[in-house]
């Protein structure tokens, strides 16, 4: 199945803003450490970086612990995306406009109109109904990554349309009637094995889910990443920057390279692609903060 891609969630200004937050540096301290003027830093954070020379970008990358190639790719507007293939099931991204990008829910099906499993719901019941694949009439379960409106706003409608689908969420997410899934919890459902990775950082109650087909456990897995890892960036460490660093590093280090990453915002990618290109891939290196 050919999957239509979404625009990147983050560009250079967002990457720098998130890296600043993770580093704990002020913009002034970064300017001094990277020998880049504070005006240029402020401009870059405000998406004006035409004047930033490659050497200055490289110094910013070094001062923030980011990869040079990842930062240069963003600055050139040329962050690459991989071809997505090899999943042993059908993946339907359900994308809603959010800011300049998209908020994504994902529906996994067997490609033959059978039962689906939904990950997040997107913000809007109307939008969800409009995007829903006509052939998918039944839903086994809904798994939520975190309880922000752009990810769970249509949960009431999903419950109404697909009762008695069970709802799973991170413990403490505050979703009434949901079953809490802690790190390592495994659910067998509709022929899939869904493993929980507790990934606090963007939010305190935040899970990622690793999805495999139960009868083909060696086939390419899918990571529903929520706001942990994006193509070309990461989710903001708004609850705890240190824990966001640790969880991004854990995912980049520990999952199989072929894993397809389905982020809460922006396009699909793969683990090996992000290891090679993501400016934050340095977090997984030995000695990196959070490694
Ligand atoms: Fe989000």
C-alpha cells in the first residue's frame, strides 16, 4: 500500500528551540558558546536563518550536542524521508491539520476489511468520520499515547461508534474508563502483539507502542511514537527534558533498525533513517546526555 506522506513537523527554528530546552542553556549562553551573535540566534529561533553560514551552523550543532548533518539538512530545507515498506499489515495514517503541520492518529488493519486497532484518535469527531476507511467496520481496541486534545479529542466519538472497543492509555493520563498500561505491558489483540514502552518526557503520562503481527513476530515492527520522536526532530520535553532525552536515546538504541516510526506529528519514518539523519540522533551515542 502506498502511504501519502505529511509535511515535516519541525524545521530548523523548532529543532534549535527544542535542543535549547534539552541543553538547559539560555540563548545568550548558546550565542557565547557557539560564537554566533544573539541576534542571529533569535532570528533562527524565529525561522529566519538564511544568513547563518554553514560554519556557524556547525558550531551551533556542537554547542547543542546535535548532529551537524541533521542541522545542515534542516537549514537547507532538505531533510530526507525514507520510503516506507515491509509492514506485515495495512497502516492508515489519519491526519488532521494542526498548526502548520498535522496531528496523526493511526489505524492498523489486516487489509481485508477485518477488525482494526486504533492508536490515538485525532482532535475532531467530524474529521475522524471523514477519514475513516469505509471497509473497516469493527474496532478491537484504542491505544492512546497521551491525553492532549489533538491526539484524543475524538475518543468519545470512537467509543460511540465502536462500542465495546477497549481503551488503553498510560497510567495517570486521566482518561475515564481506560485501562492503564505500564512499561513492558503486552496486549494480544485482533492478531497483533502490542508492547508498551512508557516514555515520559513530553508529558508525564506518555506511552509509545510497538506493534507486531502475532503470527509473524520477526516481521517489520511499527512504533507508534506519539510525541516522543518525529521525522527529523523530537517532541518537546515539556514535562521533563532529562526524561525526554533518556527515552529518545532508549528508542534510538534499542529497537530494530527496520522499525517503522509512526509519530504523533509529521511524516512516517524508520528507526535506521532517523539514526542516520535526525539532528537528535547524537542522544543515542555513548557519553551523550541521557545515554
Ligand atoms: Fe502533540
